[in-house]
């Protein structure tokens, strides 16, 4: 099971800072997370960048291993 860490608005929408998810690809992970955490989380997830072991995953076909860590990073601005 991949470890998923939520940050900022994603953590707020999930009411927690992480989860362990059984998914074989980023696309499957998105589906499982949306089903588990609901429509508001799913909406935010669509705006987020996903990093697998620190590398941005831009394709839903990216494979996941049970030892992977996925960071869910909503867009943010700072100054």
C-alpha cells in the first residue's frame, strides 16, 4: 500500500494528513481517494500536483509500488 501525504487544502478536505492506499497507478489512486474522501476532496485533488517519491507524476498511467510515497500538493502562493 502506498503512503499518501496530504498538504494544505487537501489535508483540510480529507480531515487528516495522510492515508495508505492500495492502487497500482496514479489514476487508480485518484479514483480511490475521491471515493474515500468525497466530492470536495475530489475537486481539490483535480487541482493538485502529485509527487511520487519526490518526482512529479503528470500521467495517470504512472505505476505505484507498495513502498512509494505520494505527496498531494494543492496550488499555493506565497510572498
